[in-house]
C-alpha cells in the first residue's frame, strides 16, 4: 500500500476574517479560511485550498497584477509569499505585527504593507536575479494614529493612505531609494470620523475618500492660481499645486456606519458596505445610487469587485459568511456553504465521488470530491447529528441524531423519505447499516440499547439489550449479519441478528471502548479504548491478536493553560475514530490530538503522522508555553480586557457588560480557544484518498497529484501572432498549446487542421497532461462539425495509448470528457451505418 498521501483540499471551513481578492481573469475569488487560503472557481464550480499554512489566522492578502504571486500576512505579522503557479511557499518574512493592509503596485514592481503608523514599500521578486528583493525600499512619514487602508495610483508612483487620525495621506515613491529618508507626503482632513478607504479617479485628477461617518469627500490638486486641476502626470513633471476639498456627498439612504468600501476605476463604480448588513453601488463622479441590497443583519467586513465590474464579493466576520452577488441580474453567483460548528462525522460514497458530513446544528452536507463543492444540504434534524453512513448502492444516506430520530435521505430526489423512531425518545450516538441496506441499527447513550429497523417498512424490528453503558460505536460485518457494538461498559458485543438463538459474544477490555470497526475481509476487528490503545481481535476465535500503544503518537502540543508535566498530557490522548485501508494492511486513527496516525496492521508500527493544522490559534498545538504570560486570573491570552470606552472594530460602543466576579458572563463575547481534534476519519473505497472531519474542517488527503506541471507557464509571450509564427515554423505542439491558452476557437481549429497526420503520434507522446482534458473536449466538439474522421480517431487513440495511466488516475475528473468522446464516435458510427 502506498502511504505518500498529500494534502488535497479543505472543504467546509467558513470564512473568518480578512479581505477578499479576485484573480486577474475575474473567474475565481480568493478567500482566507483561518490560517489557509481557498480559491473558488466561480465559472467551473470548483474549490481548492492551498497547501501553504500560516501560524495564525490570516489578517489580509494581496495579489500581484499577473496573478502569479500571493502575499499572505497573519495577525502576528508573519508574511508568506506564495507562488500561485506551483502552489508553494517562496519566501517568509516578518512585518509589523499591527499591519492592516497590503497591495501590489499596478506595474507589479513593488508591494506596500501598511503597518500601524507607517507604510513600507518592498521590491517584488522577479525572474531576474536580485540582491535582497524583499528588503524595505522606502517608508512613509508616520501618521498620528493607526492606518486603516492603502491604495496605489494607476501610475504606480503614488500611495494613498487613510488613518484613524481622520486624515488621508498622499505619498510619492522616490525614483531611487534613499536610506533613512521617508517618502514625501501630504495629509488632508475633511472627515468627522475615521476614513476607511481612498481612491483616485481614472483621469488622475480627483481623489475620493470614504469615512465611517457616511461621507464621501472629493479632493483635487489645483495649481497655485486654483484654475486647473493637476493630473498625476502633471505632478510627475514637476508642476506645483495644493490639494483642496472640492465637495462632499453623504450616504443618506443608509442608517448604519460605513465598514468597507472599494472602487472599480474602469466602470467608476463605488461599492460601500455598512454595519447593518446593507451594501450599495454608486456611479461616480455623479454619485448616482444604482443598486442597494441588505444581505443580513451583521456588519459587512470586506467588499471586492471583479475586473469586469459584474460580481461583488461580500464577507462578514461576525456571521462567517462569504457570498458573491451579480448586481445586474440580482442573483447569487456563489454562497459559501460551510459548517458553522465542528463536523461530527464523515462518510464516503461507495464509488468515492461524494463525501457526506454532519454537524451540531443538525445539518448534513454532501460534497463532490472532485470539485470540493457542496451540492445539497439536508436540515431536517432538530439537534446534533452524531453519525451517518451511505448504503451499499450509494443512493441513500442514513443519519442518527440526538433528537431521537434516524433519517434516511434519497440522493436521487434529495428528500428525507424515511424517519425511524422509538416508542420512547432516546439520543442516538452511533449508527450502522448492513451490506444489503435493509437493516438499520442505532445505539443510544441514555438507555444503553440498540434499536433495529427495517429500511423498507420503517418499522422497529428489535431492541438489543445487554450493555451497561452508552453505546459509542456500531459496525456490521462486511459479509454477514453480525453486528459489533462498542460501549463505555468496557465491552464489545457481537450480535447475530438473523440467529438470535446464538449467544452474544463479549470481548472485554481494560478501559472504556470508543470505536469498533471491521477489516474489509471481515476476519479482524479493531477497537480503540480510552487509554489510547488500539486492540486487534480475531473474529473466529474471539481472542486478541495484537495492540498498539498510541498515546505517545498522539501527543502534539499543550493547551495554553496546560502547565503540567508530559506524563499528564498522555492521560488525555485517545483515538475517537478508526478506519482500515481498502486492502486491510493499514489502519488510520484520529482523536484528541493534532495528528492523524497511520499504522501498519501486521507490525503495529507507526507509518506516518499527518498534522491537522499548523495554526497556533487552537489548544493542543503549542510546543512551548511562556510562564511570564500566566497571571493570577489565568493565561493572559484568555483574559478579556474591557473598559468603559471599549468599541468594536467598526467603532460601535459595546453596551453589554458583565458584573464583577461573574465567571461565565456572556460566553459569546469571551475569548475562547477551541481544542484541535479529529472527530472521524474514513478511507476512500478507491484506496487513493482519505478524509477527516476535524476542528479545521473537512481535510482530504490523496495520492493523486492535484498540481500538474505546465511548461508553458514559463513563457509569458502568448499572442495570436506568436501562435501563427510557431505554426509557420513547424512547431505544431507549441502552437497548439498556445492556442489553447488563448482559448480562441478559430485559432485552435486552424492549428489543429494544419498538423500533418504523420506527426500526430509524436505530438501525442509529448502532449502536456495539463491540457489533456481540453484537447479531448476540443476533439469531441470538433468531430461533430468536421468530416475528418480518421484524423480525429488517430488523435484520440494516440492520446489514450500514451496517457492511459494518467487518464485512469484522474478518471473522475476526465469522465465527462471521455463520455463526450464516446458520444461523438457513436453518432458518427450511426451515420455511417445508414449509408
């Protein structure tokens, strides 16, 4: 069995904080999710999470104009420079811990990072060799109070800043860096409250600034006679002028305070978000209100608009919501569908194409493993969903909940078609469905019974009694009607459902049993106990054949208030979920730890440990604790520092105050640190991936490479002229790939039809795998319009022969394309048979 699993995706993690970005083509949106970055393809309905992590939650991001570099800064000032082409970390450096924003210059040569009082400008790394490219190039004169935003002008020579001292700064970048000499700047007032954003008009004459006081201020740099407004080019040529306030506008239609704003220079659209959940669009310079919408009652934290000005992205920190709105058609383009609370369980469909997850809110979500998108949500449960599983045919999913019901959902019509209950309400904590899908069993945690129902009739068939503690886990034998149940009474019982005359066998343990699972061949049983051990049992003789001491493997770090010894840490580590690999040679375990462990079942040796997260925001990830941060009231990081004049990040006064001496108070406003843990792990039926429901979200690890090298990413000069030039020179493969990059159909057809048939086998052998799906799709479409049947078949046979292993490995993603190829060939065959 291969064990080189790599991080593939993170699904179901909600937006927490930070700004939103669009890619240069405007088809994808980039969002921070905790300490990671997710990319949502709005056109192809796919999501991808980058494998690069920060040590703390991401505070803000910036993308280069070419889209090849992404700058990510966390709340502690650790900056990561990521290559979006390779999805790898290029450089890591420190900036001011109180930094609030960053932005690349329009020409891509520099990027600016706004610290607490000053803005530092650094050179962007390029393909050319540079000496210390990330060193600070220039800094601005300091503001008197914290900076709130920065913005480059279109000529990449000037910087606009806004500050809590109610001023707007205008700085000029020097032609040559002068050590210890800050950039020259001008500060302008005009706001009665903090300005949060400033922008320059496309003609470079008018400066707009938006403040929390619902006010838009216009300024112009006038000549000394106050007759002509100077442009940015005039200032660059040395013309002298002074900035003057030319007027102001008010957002009188809105009652809330301004919390976010952005400006689209091409369409001159101004997008403003407010703290009452309202956002609006205004057309500049006339300040005409053209669209307004209230999306929620929570403040809008960040807004972004795509390069075409059609899609508006909105993020709310307090609600944890991210959505994309098309204002012209007034429809949702995207709405992030994540779990608001921890996922309790995860299950793979029999074909490995879908994943199901559940949470404490009673919601069940179905995810596509290829796209990473959630395509259906069930919310019939009234309480926490504790377990779920697919039936053998993959068309039904069954879930158990603390609301006293077990529900079956039809994945064809997407409806709850069966609800199983008991005469007396109980709380179900475990679930199992037999191989035929006809028998459903659920274990309770209050009366210690196991209920058995019929899937077809929905009637209660039997109630299994015998446990003296809560039933923690259930598992059916893969090839029979034997049910294994684990309980906190330190036993695992084997029930023969079709032959109740046989005695119930009990497998006794030294500690409480948390999990039970069968090996795929049904000859071995694995259990996990509260002392962190994994036990292996022989089913035929009902004896223990081996065990694994897993407590030491689960130790990953300390909690922030854990100052005990290392021995004390072992006592609280155990596995809460186990899953065999498809061949039974390895077992995967996750629990109260930052690690997911993979063991060899024959030798009981640890093969690999997979970390859940690198974030220090969770308890259980701290490698070192500072005793100087411990006060009489506890760790200083958990103490809420509130004063009578405290306001939130939007400037609103906090009215709710807890009484002195109250320990709990308003828990929704207390500083808490969740503990990192894994609730459930499952292997894919294909054996090439596994998923884990964790505190971080739905983690997916895979053996398949999610990134495919594209050699043409190294060439930046792709134009129609260069395509035709390569075609004339006989470089057919280069011309074909460049035509695919331009995505111009006429150009692709011209290159494709000019390729000699004798060169097709050679070109197919060297064809880049990154463009294989596009090539097959093009052939399928072009075969419907072009009579060159032999030429199309030559291409298809050559590509399938030379890239068969790659196609088999990515069969799920390439299945629609292959189906189109088959459809086109079948239609041509039918047309020929009629002749």
